[in-house]
């Protein structure tokens, strides 16, 4: 998901001075615009999107991937509406585009997740949530503001210049992070992994992988994209004697030294044992390996799993855990586990640190947050805790 700082910057550029600016025809912004004529240009939509991404998303591969996904959806929407190019977008179609993000036609939703370029690929895995749709709107509005920039000059008028993206404000009570797993749900996760079969080599590796990725997520808080990029050569001795750290480029291209618990390093060793490998005696290995890989590939330069594949690994674990909860009639736990994904595990890491009494500044640094305000969302105040604190007033008077 794109960072809020990136989205806020785009929103500011897209809506700057919208109430004061006049368009070239003298009409006040806010009144209907004609379709912005696409200027004579041999550049394809794909060319323009790639240039936009180079200029706006050069610091983060994850942000670039997120922006590209939204702009591909824009391209599919425009073709669906009979437009030859995204440059023919009309203001009157914007409400249709909003609906499209949340309710795309069935043929625009993949039956199963496949890579871009596959004939079965489509721009949606599922319809977007309200919040994700709002973020998509901000990205697309920024793209049109960029196309209309005189330095780019691909359209004469930004068709959505004065349209506002209304982001619902959350109350202080609801502002915390709620996409995390509690002890009850985590117990189902551990049980689901323990019950995985391990009779064949493939089954053994699947079980070892599930054990490892859950341990890695719960003890590091790494993003799925960071797990996909990391390899064993990045695990190095720390300045502190006997300690280890992961040297990794984090969001925004920032080089970081992430402390690792010895238990996490040992868990990685146990995972590699399923492949007949030993951490310190092997060449640079991805943190997560394919289940089916030849011995020759393991000895050379094996490729790890992509971010999307890692996401699917976690989803499979969570769905198996949800099935266990459902069988026992625990529908609340089952529902949360069905929703859980890689980012839920990251939130669970942050929540666990706060609940354990960690300094909020340490949580910020371990989570790689740009602002302590983001980290403060992990300071949960459940209703039971609020009620107990309220009772202190009565006890104080007594």
C-alpha cells in the first residue's frame, strides 16, 4: 500500500488552488469540462505511465508497484468505456470510475491470481474497499494533473482537477490499528501449522516454510516486499557481541540495520534444514525459497518468492487456521483469520511490542515508521480497558 505521505503529496498537487483557477475557455473550475482532447502524440498510455512512475515513485519499489496497479485499472476502465486512451477521460465519467473500483465487471476480476502478462490476468483480485478506492482516486488524480502539466503537455485540461476525494475521518476511538491477531487467533495459526502433513519432501518443505514465515513476521514486522528482497547475506553479526542483525533497504530506499533475535536466526536454520542446507555454509539464499527447486539451483543463485507469492503463502495459512476455528464454532476468530494477510502480521508485531511494554520510540524504529504518530495507532484502548479506567473515578471517591 502506498504511504500516506505519498498520497497526501499527490492530493495536494492535484487539487492546488482549484477554487481560484480558470480554465483556458474561461469557465470556472467546478463546471462541466469538455473531454480534454488528447494532443498529437505517438506515446502510448504505457509510456506515459512508466514516465510518471519514474518521476514520482523512484524511492520505493513497493509504492511504484501500487501506483502501477491503480493506473492499469484506469487503462482497463477507459477501454471498457470505449476510449482509445486514458487521455480521453472525461469529467462526467469520474463517478463511473469510482463505482468501477468498488464494483468492477466480473471479466475484470481474476478467477485466480496470475502474473501480469498471463492471458488470464485482470486488474483486480477482488473489488477495492472504500479506503483502497479512495487511495486509487488520489493516485489517478495526480496522474491527470501530471499529464496536464505544461512540461508534459499530453492533455490541455485536467478533467478531474476540481473533483475532491472525500476521505472519511475516523474518530479517535477508531483511529487505532485493528487489523492484528490476538493470542486466541495466533493459537489457531500454530495449530494449523502443527497439523500440516510432512510425509513427503514437498509437504515437509511447505510445513517448514509456514513455520518460518510466521516466526519471521511475528519477530521482525517486515513488509512482504522486504521479505521478498532479503537474502541470507544480509544477516550479519551486530556490533553487540553474539547478536545478529538484518541489513536491509526499507521503504523509501533507507538503509537499515534491523536487530534479530537469536531465536529468529535459529528458526531460519531449522527452515533451511528442510532443504538440506545450513545457513552459514550456504551461498546467499532468499529468506523464503520455492518448495520445488532442484539441488543444482540451490547451489547456484536461487530466486526467492515474489511479494505476491509470499502474500498467498500467508493467506493459505490464515485460511487453514480459519477452518479450524470454524469447526470449533469460533466464528469471531474464523472471520478475523479469513481477513488476515501479510500486513496483519506486521500489525500484530507492532501490537505485541506495545503490549509487552516496549518504548514507543523503539516500536517506531523497528516498524520503520516515518512518524511517531503512525506508531501511536498501536496504543490500543479496548472497551474493557476504557471501562476499567473509568471506574477509577468511583474508586477514587470511595
